[in-house]
């Protein structure tokens, strides 16, 4: 199971111990081989590579697919938090035959009333951080990268509503409703995708509700695990 | 649809469709529960008969059904549970899933109490329960929505007998009527609850059950408000059943 941590462009392995609603690896490592990468160029992570300004989403998706290929996994489950939402849709677009089922937790998406929010936040936060660490990257490149990533996009950033409508993969969506994780986008994607489920909401507000949501996740993964 | 003669007095009308692992379906409607449920939020037989052996029965003395037997005030819930287990025995069903709507909830819990180990997983949709603010609501509801039709069909049963029966079913009960909170806390059977919030189906009970049951889950809520949300809830049910089939049961 590929697990994509949250934290926007600072998505990194120790998300679990910092701001995650649950520790995905600890929850599922007794049942699944859990693999979590630092996102390329997450300032607090250890993955590195070029800043591919013309193909921001796809460069990260390449890394994720490349890692799973390297580890020998033709097919896999995927669970993503926050920025993991757009990444999962991109994986489903690029490698639909490899994704057995997907859990999309607190998905990022475009909030129509604040369409430049992700661009603005990363330009102020992530951009200066990565430039300070990497002398080969400047703010002009960062601006272009973020523009291609977030501007003139819609919905879940990486795919269209028509793609979601046609996606047959089983997905479980765990909605959130903070500025970067719009509830309306989470629910719309769940209603459009022909094999989507949605967990109870709210679920992050208490330990009891997180436990209920996790039982749903566990059931969903079990039902979708390929029979050996 | 076939009948099962349980004993000299009790005759059960039942429905069976599909094949595979047995799914016992208890439709809603209070004491009018029968083998179909036109007012239900989804058609459980249609949804699941392609994957499971779906079995349902008219509740004994449901006026819209054809099952008949004594109005057993002393047996009350246990008499109805006895009918259900007898039918499942008759059909050779040892272990099964159970899905209940409305009155199906207290009947599911009574099945859990009387037949531990036989229920592999349970789905409780729009569960009936006791609203502490109006604990006799269910008794009054059945007095107006079940008793008149039942007495019209069974003129030999007195009004006093009906009142005594409803009293035994509903007076002095709490929570899910048939078992205690401690029973629910100790019940290891996987449970999926699809909450509702009408007087006969108090939201508080819907929410408390999965939170105290050690293997409880809850669907999205609300889910009955739009066809899209019903679909999302039914997909959760399908996944839940599939996962529990795959669990080696």
C-alpha cells in the first residue's frame, strides 16, 4: 500500500507523527506492506530532484510509480492525505491498471471562492524554503512551477469531472472541511465516481469517530484486496 | 412465496431469492414488517440477491403479511426471534448475515443474544430504539399503525390482549429494547449502522450503537435524503458484507 502523506509540497514521511489524523503505517503495517516516500523537494524531507516546472504533478507521479516499480509492485493499494488526493487522481489517470483501490483522506481541491489559495500559500511558504535549501532553484522557477500546478485548474486539480465520472476504481473518500480541503470537492468527487464510498463526516473531531472511520477503511481495503 | 409450518399454531410466510452466503433481511414497518418494504430507502433484495441468498419473512401477525400465530404477550420479542431462527434452521442456514431496517434493529440484537456465533455481520438501517424523551412512542405508534388492521383480521383477539402485548414489547425498555448497553459493548460481531432521525428511529441510539460496539461502523449521515447518498450508503454496505465474507466466514 502506497501511502502519500499530507502537508502540501512539504509532504513527508513524518507527517504521521505530526499532523495526521491517524498513523497510517502503524494502523495497517500488520496487514499490508506500507510504503511512504518523502515528496521530491519537500524541504523537510530527504527526496531530491529537479524542479520540473512544466510538469509539476506528473513529475511527482513519476516518482511514486517509479518507487513502486523499483520495489516490484505491479499492483497496489494507495492511501493519500491532503495533496495525496490530487496525486491519487493523477495515478488513476496515468496507471489505472495498477491501482487496485484508493483511500482519499482530507483531499485537497480547488475552492471556487479562493482559487489561488494553494498557489499563494506555497509561494509564501514552500517557495522561499526550497530556494534557501537549493541554490539551483530560484523564485522565478518556483512561481512557474506553482502556476502550472495550481492556477487555471479546477476541482481536484489533476483530472476533470468527466474523468472522475468514468473512473471504475473503488475509492473511499474521507471528507474534511478546512480551507485547503474543501468539503464540496470531496463530496462531489464521491458522488461522481461510479464506485466511490464516503465515510462518516465529521470523523476527525473525536477519537471515537476516527476509530469508526478507520474500521471503514480497514473493511474497504479488505474487500478490495486481490485474492492471492 | 412459500410457507413454513413452525408448529401447530405458527405458520411463516417467507421469501427467498438469490444464491450464495445467506443474508437474512428484516424489513421495517414496525409490527407490519413483511417480505417487501415499498417505503424502504432501498430494495435490499434487488441490491443483494445477485451476490447472496436473500431470505426474509413476514413478521408473525403483520397485517400486511401472511404469517400467523398466537399473539404471544409473554414471549413478545423472543417469540418473534424464535420464528426467525426456526425459519433459518428449516432452510438449513447455520451462519448468516443479517440486515434489518427499523424494527429489524431490536430483532437483530435479540438474534445476537439468542444465537451467538451464527451472525457473521449485521447491518442495521434506520434503527428503532427508545427515545428517552418519549419512551412509549413505539407502543403508541404500533397501537395506531398496526393494531387496528391486525384486530380487523383477527377479531378473536381482544383489545386488552393487544395492549398487553404492546406493553410487554415496549414498556420499561431502553436503548435498543432487547439488549443492554453492556451487551452491545461486549458483542464482537461486526456491525454497520445507517443512522436515521425520526421519532421511531432516534439519532442518539443510531450514533451510540456503533460507538460502543467494539466492531461497529457507521455510514455517512444523512444518507436517505438523495438517491446519490443512498447509493453511497449501499456501496458501504456491499463493501462491509464482502469484507466479512472474505474474513474466512
